[in-house]
């Protein structure tokens, strides 16, 4: 559950960007800290470059690489020096199927989403931000502190490709998230997100904070398993 929520929050963060013009960047590295309800904060590093996206979780020793051009998803375990490689489209179908199975018999209540400015401002990790609240059905579910002085067109390009690449069924599974995404997008890039809901249950993430954003050249090796790591062939699920 925690991995799933982190993925969607990462997608949301990368999508809520100030729309800017200009040349695509060679690469962007975002360092953020996430905190779950069960423990303290943990570091996550995100790498974006053209059609490639990588996340590193130093605490758990795990990395994930998405290569949209090659339809490739790589899961790396640095502790065992092993990695698994699957087709991204295959993974997406399996996750969509599991989400549909979990939601069978339950129809989420549609809630009106309201995004509002509070007028409050603050400097967070060197970024000038303003507070944006998100309400669902009149209930405060999320608080975002966003900045407008960050040019992140490369990140937006990669994550828009990720979002568009998902199947219709997969995107419908996050209808409320997508509505929040669209309404927050024009306000800027989120530096701090606080989640006040209990929707995700135990293991859910209730805080995401960006510590640093760096534009830099990213070599191809960043988006490949390290040399010397062993490829593991996953077993086919039993029928």
C-alpha cells in the first residue's frame, strides 16, 4: 500500500507544475522526504530525463526505473545486487486488474473537489511558497505549499507521458486524484504536501516535502541497473 501511495503522490507532485516555455532540460533531480503514519521521515530521490524516470529509496535500498520509450520497468534491490525487468505495459495491466478486483462491490462516493488559496505564505527550504487547501465534500483533505519560481518543464514532460501512457481503466481508478491534479496544476510546484485523510489506511503517507531541486546532466547509466548486478527472472503467477 505504501509503495502504491508513494507512486501516485510522486505522479501528483511531478504533474502540479507551473507551465513554462523554453528548451527541455538535460535532466532534473528532486530530493524529497516522505513520512508515513507508522514512522519517521525517509528520503526519496527522483531523476527525470526526457522519456526516463527513476526513484531511489536509500533507506530500503530499492530503486525503480521507468523507460517509456522502451516500455520498460526495472526494480532494483541494491542490498542483494539483483534486479527484475518487466514490460511497463504488462505491470500496468496487472496493477489495474488488482485495483479493479479490490474495488469490486464498492462504489466510491463522488465528492466535490474545491481548491482554495488561504493567503498564507512561507519560505520552505529556500522556496517562497503559498498555502493551497484542498477540500473534498466540504472536508479538508490536503494542504499544499506551492512555489511559482521553479522551471520544471522536463519533469512535466516525463510525467505527462507517464500519465497518458496508462490505460483508461487505470486512470479511472484515480479519478479524484486526477481532478486534484488538474485544479492544482496552475498554482505552481508543491514543495510541501500534508495529507489529512485516512483514506490510505495503515502505511499511508501523510507528508511529502521537497528539500532540493537540481538541474543537471544525467548520464545514461543513471537509468540502467548497476554493472555487476544479477538479473532475476520472476516466477509466473500460479493459476
